[in-house]
């Protein structure tokens, strides 16, 4: 098949040609946005799931819907090595400065800018970031130096400014599990203040499963402020549609045998479906696309995943973290008891616990139940076993 016409889009956060199996969560988010825009109260959303299930794709879709219905969207992606506020506060500044122009520039906007100035001056966690504010601070608001007190003050001021402008704000924060407990607690308290004042601000986040524990540890009432819709692998009917529909829109056909084989190989994970669909199209000599070249499709798809999707995560690990992950992989896909992993390493549980915690912070593993540990990246055990046996096409340097 002509590779220039290949409809599939494997890539981090790339919008797939067919957003199969995600309509329910998109409709739920649309309802939340529409109600908040109309001054109704609604819970914010934090989308939870493993790597490769399409959290970023869904967040981008929600962002687009918000923009289409006239909501102002602030979108950031949290990272492991940067403070969440370093990313968020400049975007809030941009929004307030945009509010401060035009005929409807009102006192509430100027007040919010003054509160932001206060916040920036006392928040040492964002020291060194240039904001370019030349406004006198609002004394007594967001200037205590306690993030759990100051961030709610700031969010309230921003929400009042948005309300005065007749605007609605949607904060879209991806990779939210990288927020530390102090940041998460302050963010929850800030959204609690927004809810209490019924202000037109909503948060739509995305994160790995450990975000549930992080939110719960930060504030016990987090479950009353947020809904946590879960994304998982696609059901068979949706997975098949994710491959079939894009092919048929290009005027081609694909056999059921080929579709079923891809579903079995990928376990229905959306990212992997895109990769296998991409290789299936390129390898097919013509329509109808069948499974006659599936061995080559598998090889090319796995090689690409090993070179990028898997290896980029493996290369972030320390030597002991690598050994911990290899021990997990030898035990299988998981979940595994932490004690079993320690035994596989011939170590005491207490001695490897810090490395387990580090892997959780890096987003490599999570704890689905007390004492258990599991990979956040589907099929990562298979990759590690290929590395251990030297059969991967992209052999990383073992530390």
C-alpha cells in the first residue's frame, strides 16, 4: 500500500485517525465543560491509566472541545524535573494579561494580576522564572509563603477575574503524577476554593494510576472534588474498529484474520494498535490487506517500539532500578508482590524499597494494591526479556 496514504499515527499523544472506545469519557468531559460554562457546579476530572492507553489523546480532544465552545484553555504537561508552578504560573499570567485588554478590562482582572504578583514574590519554588510583572502586589493575599494557603487565594482571584470577564477557564494538566505531594495538596485546596465560590474554573488532568494515592494522601476530600475516569485497553469491538475504519476510509479493505491477529498481539492497547496498523499498511502489497506478512509486521512494530517507546524509558533508570525491573520481568507481566521481587533479586524487601519508591516517582511502576507492584508500561516485561536475551534490535547499554 502507498505509504504516503498511511492513515495511522503512532506517536506520543498523536491524534489517531479513529478515536475508538473513548466516546463515553469525551461526552462526560463535554458535559462538565458545558455546565461550568453555564455557571453550574461540576466535579473536575482526572483521567487515570497506564502508558499507551491514550490519556494525552483524550486530554487534547477535551482541549479542542473546550476551545470550540468558547472556553479559554490553559494546557501544560508536568515533568519529573520541573516544578509544576514553573509551568503553570506563566500561563496564568498570559491569561490575565489577555483579560486586561479590551473594553471589558475590569477591576477584578487588575486585582488578580496584583495577587499573582504577590504570589510570585513569595513563592521560592518558582524563583528565577521571569514573569515581567510591573504591578504592585496585593498585600495580604497569596503572600503568606505557604503554598496551601496562597495557591487557593490565587485561583480564587483568577476565577473572579474570569467571571467578571464572562469567561470560563479550563486547566488541562497532563502527567499529573509528577506533581509532588505539596503541589498536589495545594492544587486540590485551590480547586476546593473554586468549588466553594462556584467560580468558572475547571481542572481536567491526566496521570498514571499512582495519582489516585497521591491525591488521597494530599487531601481526604479529593474524591469529592474530582471524578477519576479510568482508561484501559480497548474492547475487541473498539480495537478492531480502530484499525478497520481508517483503512476503509482510504478505500481499502482488511481481512478479519488480520484484525484479530493484531488485537491478540497488542492486547488492545491504543498506542500499540496504531504502531501495528502503521506497519500493516506499509507491508501490505494491496487491498484487501491480509495477515500473510504478519511476521514482518510484528518484527517492524517491535523494533520501532524497542528503539523509542520502551528504550527511552529504560535509559532513565539507575543500575539498581534496572535490576529491579529485570527481576519483575523474570516473574512475568505482573502484578507481583514486592517481597517476590526482592527474593528474585536476592535482597531484603527493606533494602530495595527505596528503589521501588524511586521507580514509582519516575512513573515506571505503580502499586495496584498494598504490597504489590506492576509495570506502568504495557508489555515492558517482554521488552526487558528481549534486552536480557540480547534479541532486541536496539540493545541499550546496561549499567
